[in-house]
């Protein structure tokens, strides 16, 4: 991971806007890895992204499924959540192999947005692909209600996204 930025998202609107910039800019196959505790803003960001892709359905956390897919936008959006796979990952279960095969198929498409929550639980999942890693964290309560965000890009498609974020947030 090379290029990296860190800044503050003062409110939920800013988190949504971050997602919107990604949704507006994405023009290839990129994995967007989201890290952050419960309530950090992962779903808010994904909703902003989906809206700008033109997704018509409402987007929620894929808590009880490990994959949601949306095909009504200008490119497909796949939304993985690895949290519930923790045991499969630890036991080296075949479930992960299946999921990797599925991701490989999605990533063959020239344009596709793949959001992966809890990618840090299984780093090798996204290893072969362009990846934008977004880490959301709470700020100390005394400071602000907002969130801090660290974004790292790997590969050309992700670097383009990072560049657009820098421009939109004046970084
Ligand atoms: P997650 O999916 O990571 O659990 P959500 O996206 O559901 O988190 O967000 C949880 C709550 O935090 C929502 O009420 C959302 O509006 C709020 N929120 C999101 N981003 C920010 C922010 N930058 N500052 C303050 N509140 C935020
Ligand atoms: Mg969520």
C-alpha cells in the first residue's frame, strides 16, 4: 500500500459524500475494503456510493448474508461482509475458497464495484486486485462526534479514486 491520506469526516453527511465521490469516479474493477467498528459509518459510506452508481434498491449491511448484490446502477455493486466468516477463515474452511472464486469472477468484469466489510479479517481475499482501503474510526468523544478516516490505494483504479477524494475534500 503506497499512497495514503488521513482526514476527518465531521458528520454522517461527510461520510456519505466520501462514498458518493467513489461512486461517481469508479470506472474499473476495484475492491473497496471498509474497516471500522460497529457504527463507524461503513453502511453510510456504501449508501453514498450506491446512490451515485444509480442503484435503486436501498442498501443495508449484509449482516445475515455474506453478500448482497445490486444490478440497477451503471455497474454492478457487490457488498461482502466477512465478519460472520471469522470461523471459516480460522478453520481454513472451503467456504472461503468459494467466496474467492466468486470474487475472481466478479473482478473479471471491466467495471465493477466490490465493497468488502471486515477485509482485515482475511487480507488475502483482495490481494490480486486494485484495492482502496478505507479505515473509519471514532474520534475521542471530547473532540467531536465525527470520524477519522485513513484511505490507502493499491493499483491504478484505486489511485484514481484516491485522487478524486483528495480533490473533493481539498487535501
Ligand atoms: P456501520 O455500518 O459501520 O455500523 P453506519 O453507517 O450504520 O455504521 O453508521 C452508524 C451511525 O453513525 C449512523 O447513525 C450514521 O449516520 C452515523 N455516522 C456516519 N458517519 C458519521 C460521521 N462522520 N460523524 C458522525 N456520525 C456519523
Ligand atoms: Mg453497517
